[in-house]
DNA sequence: TCACGCATGTAAATTGTTACATGATTGG
DNA sequence: CCAATCATGTAACAATTTACATGCGTGA
C-alpha cells in the first residue's frame, strides 16, 4: 500500500503524468522508494477509480493525448490520515546480514568479495543521498522548488528541514553499513593471519 | 528465493520438522529473516521435489507421523553456490524515512509519536539482537551448540565470529535508527520553540 | 529521417501476507 | 480431561518483479 502514498506524496508537490511519475521513482523519490512503471500506471488508474487523484487529458503534439494526474481533496485527506497513522514495522529481512552469519560456508576470497561489494554499494548510496541533501538544502531540487512555491515562506524552513532530516538518516544508515563491511574485512584479515601463524 | 537459502542455512546445523523450522523463523533466525509457517511447509515440499532436502517420516505418538527434513548433498552444494554468488541489492524501500520526508503534512504531536515509536521499535530490536549475540558467544544458543558439534574445534572460533559479526552489524544499524529518531525529536523541539519565540 | 525521449500499457510469474482450518500428543 | 504445544496444511489476496509490447513527438 505504500506505493499509493508515495505517489500521493509527490503529487502534493505538482500534478504529473504517469511517465513523469515513473521518472520520479527512478530519480529523486526513487532513492527512498522504488517502483517500476509497470506498477505505476495501473496504480494511478486504481487511484483515480477511488477518486484520490483526477486524471485530466492534455494535448500532446498534434494527434496525441496524455493524462496528467492531480491529487484531489480526498487524496490529500487520505494522505494526511496515513501520515498520522502509526507505521506497522514489518518483520526484519536482510539477506546481506543473513548471508554474513554463514560466511564459514564459503572461502575467504568470496567473503572479501561480498564485503567489498557491500561497502561499495552503500558508498554509492551515500553519494546519491548526499547530493539529494545538497539539492534540497539549496532549494535546487526541482520537486522542492515546486513544492515551496505552494507554501508561505515561513513554512519553507520546516519543509526543507524534514526532508534533509530524512535523507540524513539514510546516509548514516548507509555509513553504518560501510563501517560494518570494513570491520568484516578486518575480521577476515585477523582470521587469515591466525590460520597462517 | 532467499527463503529457500534461509531454510538450507538452518538445516545445515540440524535436521528439522516443518514445525521446528517455522519456530526457528519466529525465534533465532527470525531475527534476521522472517517467514510465516504458511510459506515454510510448501517451500519444504518444493525443496524436497528438487532434492535439496529429504523428508524422512518419523513416528509421533502411537498413531501419527511427522516429517523431518535433512539437507542433501545437492542442497549443501546449492547453498554453497549461493554463498559464493554476489548479492543483487534490491532498490531501496523505506517507509519510515519516506514518511519522515513529508512530516510537514502532519502535526507535531503526530511527528513525535512516529519518532518515539521508531526509537522504541529499534531499541527492542537491539535488545533481541544483543541477547542473540550473548547466546552465540557463550555457545548457549541451541542452534549454535548443534552446529559446533558438527565441526572440529579449530573451526569454532570462525563460525562464532561470523555470527557475532552479522548480529553486531544489525545492532549498529538499529542504533543508527534510534539516534536518528532522537535527532528528529530534537529537531521537532527546535522548530516548536521557534514557532513559540 | 533517425535516434532519443515521452507516453502507456499487458502478461506472467514470483513472493509474501492474512486468514482460515484441523487434529494429534503431551504434561499437568 | 483439558490446555498448551506439536503438526500440517489450504485459500484468497496483495504486492512486486520481469519481460514484453507499441507508437508518437521532437530536435538534430
């Protein structure tokens, strides 16, 4: 159900076509919530059927149409309700850590590969999220710019602060993953030197 | 597909009935990988059909039978292959952080509730994982005890070290979540005092 | 005119969740 | 004998992934 609220969230900043929505899920929002276009088009239609969004047709070139989706009052209400509802925390599921618990089942080179890949992956994430934070704080981010226009200036600080805060949390999580992988590489080195010594 | 490998992983320590397997996913392994019994029974049968495990019937009381599943050589091989294969990192999905990015859509009390719940949830996780680590390091953990019996003593340190390492990573991630929630509560207080001032 | 981006989907398969369902065994 | 635990499932639904599929518009 979260896809629905992710869509509502971005439509609160500006109305979008299905294509644009899907692009957001590859770009900015996609760094917090991913969804493929094959999921987005049908979801938008379902949401329209439930009057959470309203699709308005627009000309696109001489012979074509495209549909731009606007969040409705009902959609905003549903979003607000969700925002005020406690989250259900899903039971934990973490392949990388599960696999690490059984590293004795593979050789040291493979362990090293896993840990290096882990560190690399989360370093890349840190890069992406950091650049998001920069764009947010400088108000360069296109979605942020669109969003701020809809609010009085005294609200801007709060809006930006929450978004920075969210991404900052993700960055620190990713940093914890990188640190963990590095501690694992150290552990591996220790175990290997013991074997040799 | 990870459920399959999680099952293989615990069957490398000891053969189990479907019921026992499901219990493991509520208890020890469940702290790293969760699955309901409705998923486990059919998966075990599929795995038996693919000769990754072998089910042997056992008497259970005077009139009943139960099936105990043993990992096969083929199953071990599949597990080893998976252990040596690089993970695919799934695109990020994080409801709590996504929601936090839109906190301006709800009132301060609700924000506080979310953040307190978040901190509480991860503090509970830390408790659980910490007690796992203790049981692992003291070799008190029943699965660990069973597992160590199958290996020569010089392997024990390595096996225990990897498991501690895995749980330690989870604990630090959870701590990062708690810290994040607390920074959020501080941010909220700052924003509220600004409004008041 | 051709490549690239914009636009919109369908279909099949997999995976996971929730709820329902049943009955035997064991220990107090 | 009764409650808790052991044992094993089915059914319906929801969510997600992967692959396939099509065609117009715009700018170089």
